[in-house]
């Protein structure tokens, strides 16, 4: 086995080093850079020869990343994009073998700890959650939040990671959390390509960082292209730091410190990063390091060649200004090394990389070859006692002849063999079936597990505590129920913070936080700008660093502005890190029955289809919402809580244990027992259903009403199917468009729970119209399910089943 030669790069102060010591540090940096470049070159070859599926690499960015690594310390964080392999090698957060293990998508978390083979290469992460869901000591480790492919998509998370340092420094009540921070001295390092700076999410993050004054250090790798599109078509003035000059901090103002440096100038890069990070770390001022004149020697990725779109002059310039070539020239001119010594170093680096590549490939491929041998042996054994022997042998032969097979080819061959031998009954066939069953369990764990953390701290495992009421309970507005709940939780847990538009000074638009900022301070309960994406990213970063954020999106309609952060980042975090990272942020919002195109949304289908990995809570009133908050704040998984807009001023009983009672997630509640038909509904529409059920009772129809309470998870105890066993009829009442949330609910009940076999009538849905709700009460009446709609839909279903007993209304 080759030695793990890549070690963390060393910070240096040339004034305190001898020339020999200085030279050793520089040569070590150069070695890391050369090994990284060779990994890029060899990685591309592995893709083009078919051993890997796709390759995207950090060649051309090596020297800048070596300089950045010198400023990175224990406790710091990275939120970058897929060009940062040299930085990861230099800090020791990854190495060559792990690099190739990810390239081959090795699904062994020990071999590929960033994602267990679930992410394409150069998507990095460190593991800061252990197998039991416990946090590691983040203050003693270098930390890398999990990368995503959406360019710029990591920027909101970067803001949150930096904001955590601000809270840890400014709130002395958090000093006891020394495993997460040391007085807020941590810097959140971000990287982004120059092309992605054209995205709105980039500007939103830059603005928010300037307002908040957080220790965020953003490096822009500028090689003048975004795949094939030149900077002239991307950026005004073709220079992102020029157009960001208005964000430059001046005396008496907030803002950023902006630095500009060439990506091939090792000395200038080291000096720039030392100065920039000192300001960022010590003063909590965001800094932007615009690294220009970078190159990309192998083009954007393995999907094409940059010779197609770059001029000959540009290609020649890139060859001359290759950062490693320039660093080599400088080392020779500075008498740090000689041509011969550097030739030997480069030859050794090339050999080292090749050895790690072979080792990673063998570890990955040998497992699969062993599984193929087992499968082939069993298929051939089955063929000896089967009328389909020749066909079975051909299946085994074809499988064995596959070049560099994956598990898919092996399992496919076994499944085909079992289909071919469907008429057989033998011990050999049973052995093959048993082997497939065992492999299916292993492959589920390899490729499908960990959508949620499922740790002992999961909110699904929080003990159920019922609300307690006085003999003569106090009836107060729903908003006051929430207010009391938040007050109790903020008093109980100093880690809880909340922020959003209008949340702080006025206590949110519906007064759920009224008076709480004055009580707990604006460091814990704060207002933000109108910036939904970074509100969610702010929450995600805080949650990754041990705090318990409630991130408010004022109206459900505007959750769409944050969908990339919710869908691409938060919801996939546990899955794409194989449970190695978590971000238990709670997204608080409100929706459903208000009037107008932009304030009446119920896009539940959008949420359910794009945010698997996030719990979706749909409380019918504020007491249920409070119980859900109590549950979630004691768990360790992300969730969205959608409060009913028209429930804030409705009277509810105040529980005496307002901050302690819990509502279990995924447990449906029977709101009204009945025997004729089952209605499933949630949120604001549930009140309409309950009122309609009372009228239907007078018409001789006994309705059972079920509130699922959460849509994800949905009805874990199968309350719905137990109801169907009585009624054999089902109606879903939902404010989403037809086929939105209702389609999901029907799939859960009819398919997953098996309710289809209990029906004796056509299952139906009653939803909103396909357009958005027009303004005014009449717009609401004619667009969303009304009391009359529910009564008549149920009655018509009964008419279809028994027209003699229930004659048509009209």
C-alpha cells in the first residue's frame, strides 16, 4: 500500500522561518498541487475508459487552493463547489484514495466517507454526526458541509455557517457549547465559479452577509468562462469584483472587504489569504477574494473539450499561465529548488497517484467480482437440474463476460435466472432466492437508506406527552397559544433562535412572536430582509453547527423562492452523506385560506414531490402546531410547519404544559367517528369538513373524519385503512390543485396501505380549481372547496351507491 503522502499544508510566517524551513513548506505545497493535478488527469482517463461515469475536476485551481488552505484552521467550515480537491487534500479533509473511491462510486462509507458513493466525484463532506446521531466536536476538527452540484446553490448555507459564528460570539449564553465554537472565532470559507456569480442567489447572499457582518470568506475562481460561455456574456464589465465595489466596507458602514489576486501567483495568493482571513476572523467582516487569471486545462468536465469554444490564443495563454508551471518557475528563480529536483518530485507524484488509484479500484472492484462469482456459481448450479439449463448457463456466461460490471448487472442476471426457472423447485433455486434477498437488503442500505437520520434523537422517537388543561381552561386566540409555546421553548433551550421577515420588532405579521424579541433580545429573535433563499440557508447553517433555528417564510406562497435550498440541499442532506451530516432546521410558514392570487397558496404537491427528507406538518389549529414545535425542537431532523392563516384569532384552550406537550409525527387523528364514508383532510379545510359532516348527519349520512396531521410521514398507524374497513368509501378534501397533495394521499391510502381492496365506490378528491385563487370572498368560494361542495360531493357519492335512499339533489 502506498503511503498517504498528502498532509495538511502548513501556515508560515517567512520572517520566523529559516530559508530551508520555508523551502520545505513550499515544496510540500507544490507536491500536493502536482498530485492533485495528476489525480485530475488520471480521473479523466478513468471516465473515458468507462471505469467511472462522469468526471469534474479542480485542475488549474491548485495554487490558489493551497494558499487558502494555509488560512483554514480547526473549527472552520467550508461550503464550496466541485473544483476544490486541492484544498481538500491540503487540509487533510480528503485524500487521493478517497478521491478515487468517490470517482468509482464506492458505496462503503469507510472507503468513501463524503457520501458513501452517492455523489459524483469532487463533491466533498466531512462526517460530523456519528452512527448514533451524536455531534462530533466541531471545534477540534476541520469541517466541510456537503457539496451540491447546483452552482451557487450552496451560498445560502455558507451564510448560515458564518452566521453561527456571530451568534456564538455575541451571545454569552452559548458559551457552554464549546464543542461547536470557540468564541465565534470560526470562519466559513466558500468557493464559487465566476459563472455562478450571475445567479440571484449569489447576490442575495452577498447582500445578507454585508448586512449581518458575519465571518464569511468567499473565493471566486475566475477562469473567464462558465462551461462555454465567456465572461462577456455573463458579467457586467466582465469583472465581478468591479461590479461589487458598492458592497465595499467604508468607515462607518457595514459591507465587505474585497481582494483581487492572480491565480498563478503563489506568493501574492498566500499574502492575500493571510490578510483577508485575519480581517474576517478577528473583526467578523465578510471578505471576498476574487482570484483571476485562472485556467482549466482539461475543460469543464469529461462531457466535452474546451477546444471547441476557446480560441487558439486563449489556449496558448492558458498553457503559459498554468498555475503549477508558474509556481515551478518561481521556485527555480528563487533558488528553492532545481529543474532536476522538481522533475523527480513530479515523477514521484505521478507514481503515487497511480498507486492510490489502483488501490481504490481494487477495493471497489474486488467486492463486486466476489459477488459475481457467487451469483455465477449459484446460477450454474441451478442450471444442472433445470429444463432451462442451457438458457441459465447463457445468463451466467453473459454476466461473466461483462467488462467492469456493476452490481446492477449481477442482480439483473440473478432476477432473469429466477424468471427463466420459474417452474423449477429445487434446493439450488432456493439458495439463489435467499442470496438475492440478502443482496437486496444490502443494496437497500447501500443505495436507498438514510433519507432521514433515524437516530435515537429522531423526532419520530420523541415521547408523546398529552396536553393538560385546567378544570376551567382559559380560552385565548390561537396566536397567543403559539406565543406561549415559543416563550416556553426559548426559556427552556438557549440554543433556539428565530428569524424572518417582520418576525422580530413586531412579533410577526400574525403576532405569534409578539413581545418575545424584547424579552430574549434581537440576537435570538431577529428581523431579516425579504430574502427567502438565504433565510432558509441561514437556518440550515445554524442547524449544522448545533443551534436550533426556526426560519420563518412569511407566506406559504413564497416558499417557492427557497425551493432550491429546501429541495437540493436540506432535504437530501442526510441521504447524500449517508447520515454523516444533519441540519434540524424548522421552517415556519402559514398558508391556505386567505384571499388573493399571491396569499392563498396551498402548493402541497410541490412540497411533497420536491422535499422528501423534510417532515411536512399541517396542523389544523395552533394548539396542534404548538405540540408539533415542541416535538421538533426535541428532535434532530428538518421540518416544515404550515400554520393555518385563518386560525390565529380563533379561540382555543390553553394547555397548562404549553411548552412540554408533544404531537407525534405521522399519527393521524379521528376527528369524528362514522360508518358511511371516510373523509381525509387537514389544515384549514378540516373545519369546513367538520361543519359539513354535521349537516350530512341530518341528511342521514354518518361521516368519519380523519386529520393526518402530518403529510410526511403519513399515517404510520394506518388509521385511514382502518376507517375504510368500516365505510368502504373515501373522499380526500384538499386545497391544492387537482392531483396535487390529494394524489399523494390517495397513493398512500389505496396503494401503500392497501385500501383499494376495501372500496365499494369510486374514490374521489375535492380540490381547488387549477388556477390560483382570485381576490375577494367570492373568489375563495368559487375556487376552493366550500361547505356546500363537501356536503354535495359526499351526498352524490352516497347517491351513486344507493340512489333509492339518497335521491339526486338536482
